[in-house]
């Protein structure tokens, strides 16, 4: 069963579990986000303890900003 990406109300947290990181990066599901992590599109989790994985917003920001230039920077400021 696919885990949908989550978009929190309010501010994006600085530390994100997989569902929230997927939503932040615009992926449809946690599984599609994890496929992109394995492919090297997104960074590996900053924290990995057993099955728990946490991504840092600052790490994901670097990827989002580098992929879209000025348009992505404007969108990131809106987040």
C-alpha cells in the first residue's frame, strides 16, 4: 500500500519524516520519494535509526533550489 505524501498546515518543519519530505519535494508518495533518494536525486536521510529516517529541510532546499533556478527560489520562499 502506498503512503501518500503529506503537506503540513503552517510551516515546514526543519526535520521531516519520509511522508513530509516527499510532500516538500513534490512527490506523490513516500515510495516515489524513496526511489528518487536511491537514484541520487534527493539526499540520503540525515538521521537513520532502524526504520526511522529523517531528512533535514536545509538539505532538501539545496536540491530544490539547484534544480529550478530562480523560479524554484521564489517557490521555496513561499513555502
